[in-house]
């Protein structure tokens, strides 16, 4: 992980990525509220995951990741309300090989847990832009 600040949300982000690398879905889900909402653009159309049961289904995709390297390109956070907005340059290894992408993630937190997560793909592995 590169360019992650040493702030409360920076430490939470580091834990988030560690949970992904460790394939620890339960610990990852513990970072979310019970009534969370994740909006994903990974499939080039919006997908909505409501609550931890649907989020768990979405998170099964991390089991196919063998390596993950993130570099923060943009980081913005606020304390009240507690929000995070980042763009990341990602390199990951999957069974299909190495993939390079750019993500845009935004979190809205409630009581220190992610309530809303916008998980946006900015550049797909094939090089196309969203």
C-alpha cells in the first residue's frame, strides 16, 4: 500500500486491504453496518448490495485474488460526517493473470462503520474507462 495517510480512516483502509489480502470476509464485513449499501460499477453497470448477506455474496470475489497492490492517487476525508473519497491504482493477481485497474472508492460511515460504499471502477483491466 502506497500513499495511505496515518489517520483514523487511513488505518481503517489499511485494515480493509489487509482483510482482503487475508481473504478474511468476516473481518471485512465487521467494518460495515448491518444495513449497509454497496454500489458497484465493476461489471460496467450499477450493482447494488444491501445488507451484510448480499455484501457477503459480493465479497466472495476476493477469494480469487492472490495478490493486491494499491497506490493511492487521491485521498480526501472528513470527520463530521465521517467520509472517505479515494482513487487507487490497483494491480492484482487472479487465476487469469495480472490485472491493472483504477478504482474510485467512497465511504460514508456511521458510528465508525461503513454505511454506504461506492465501489467504482475508473479503468477496467482491458484499459477501457468507465
